C-alpha cells in the first residue's frame, strides 16, 4: 500500500508538471501564429520546400537548350558521314567510261543513248554534245502549247522505244491524247538505202564502201562547225571551244580541196564519190518459198563491176557547195552552177527546181516495187529555200555573175510563191512536195514543216550563217 501510494504521488506530481507544460505550450501557440503553422507543417507527411516559380522556369529553359545543343552536336557528325553517299552523280565510273564500252563498241552506237528531260533524246559522237530532242504543238485547257520537255505530268499514254539496239535500228512510239508520233531509224550497209542522209532515194554510189564521200555531208558538217564557232565567239569561249570548230570549218570550206575531191571537170558539176556503176537494174525472179511455193520478187542485178569514180547524177546534192556559199563570187564554177539551175533540161521548172536532173538515169525511177520516186524529181521547198538564199547572197556580192544571180533569184522566187499559193487556193493545204510537171501538191498535206518557208521567201528573209 505504502509503495503504491508513493508511486501514485509521484505520478500525480509528474502529471501536474506535464499539464503545466502543456498549458504553457498552448498559451504560447495561441500567442504565436507562426509557431502554429510550423507545427502543422511538421505534422504533414510531405514537406514542400519553399522554391521561387520564376527560378524554376528559368532553370527548365536552360536545361532544354543544353539538351538541344548536345543532340545537335551528337547527330551532326553522323549526317556529315552519310552525306557523300547520297549526292549525285553517283561517285562511281560512268558506264560509257568503262573499258567494255570503249573502242569499237562505242563507235558502233550509231544514234547514241537516251538524253534526260527531252523526247527522242539523241547524242552526237562528241564528249560534250548539244541536247537534241523532239517537240510538237499540243492542246491543253483549250490553248496551244509546245511540248518539248519530258515530265511526269505530261500524261502520255505511250512513250519509249518499241524496238531498238542503238546500233542498226530504232523504233519509237509516242501517243499524246488522240495523236500518235512514230520515229524510226535504220542503218544498213547491205542495201542501197540512204535514209540517214535525209534524201531517201537520191542516187548514190551503187556499191557502198569505206572510200565513199558524200558531198552534202561535207557541206552540212561545214555549216555545223561554222555555227558552233559563231556560238563559241558569242559566249566568249573562242579560245577554248571555238578553236577546234574554227579549224574544222576552215578545212571544210577549203575551195581547192573541195574541187579536188568532188568537182568533175567533164560535167562542170559537183558529185558524190564512191564505188559505182551505172549498170544496175531491178529484175523479176522466181524464188522458192518456205512451203515450196514459187513467188516473184524484184532482185537487184549488177551487170558491170563497180569502180571508184564520181557518181554522175546532177541534182540537189550537186548544188550543196553553192547553197553553202563556199564558191568564190568571181569563180567560173559559180557561172556553171547558175547554168545548171536555169537549164530547163536539167533542174528548172515553172514551179521550182526539181530534185534530180531529167538527164539522170534514175530520174523518176522507182526505188523498189512499192517505193515511188521521192527525191528523184519532185520539187522540195527546203532545198529551194537554200538555193534562193545562195542566189540572194551572190546577187549582193561583187563579181561578174552578180546580175545573172539576181535574175535567176527573182524568177525562181516568183515561181515558188505562185505555185504554193495556187495549190493552197485550190485545195486549202500546204503540201510536202510538188510535182515537177504540173506543180500539183503531193505527199503529206497540212504540211507546215519546210513548206512554211514560203513565208520567209515572201519576206526575203535568209540566213547568212
């Protein structure tokens, strides 16, 4: 009893003391609000530090910029390492520069390869050739426009080579809405085709050979080299690119060399040179077919051994040195050329100059059973325009044949204009060519190709290049 009472007394004393302490704390808390807030904060499970919001936002922006800086400098070296792998042109040898595409193989590619962004792209056999292509007039949204650049948005139904090998032949078909354009190339040394000259059936050397020399080709190359030389001078690259073109033009315009290679004193005219005989004909022969049925076909017969000589056919080709203005104004050869032009038994008609002389053994002769004469008599406007251009040139040059050239020029110009206008009034068309006997339009109609040169003839506008 005594012990327990003693513990109880101590407990009571302590309790009173604790109560007094609590009372003091309570009174202190009531008198100090800040203390009350601190106590509540201490009793909370999550303590939130006292941080300034502006400082926190600034820190976030700085951290974001640092991250961007690190990403940029870490990724950029990877991009720089990959960049050379995707640039064009591809860092590898060009196909045509490879050994297997050089030498004889390269020279055998007759019309070259595709050229980008143009239709019917053709390259020449030069390291840096001009881009040549096909262009035509189309209709879009009711308006005419020129098609000449190949694009994905052209919406052509068909475009591309149907058959080709780049060496002997090529056939391309292009379909633009309701219009179909077909271009073909053919090269062969096994027949008499001269399609590549542009004068399809014009008589050439009877037996093609490496010794063959075409007069018109020589003059075309002179014109091309001279034009390229003029362009190089215009661009200020006369010393770089123009030097070679200038020397080529000078060589091909050498009058003495031209006469040595192509002028026949006996005829007083220019001719092709090659392995030739006039004793050639087409004759019918019976040929046994695959089913043992006999059939008849025309076969070319050579009755005389050909030899190297001039090809004695006067026509448009004989006038190419005259058209190219290579003949000096005071040369007697110029007078002979004027006589050939104005002679009714040779080239002159009341409708223009015929393509082949009436004295030629091939005049108005069929080339094959089904190929009617094409450049063997009919009148062509493109060649007549070039002849008029030369006549106009020589009529302005000082020389003994100036007046004669002027008279022939006026008569030929009048004949051409009169005949084309008459045909247009009668038929409503411009024609591809015109008959040498009656002047009637022949070949393709609605032909505003070279026949539209009549407008330049009317305006007396001729090139001096």
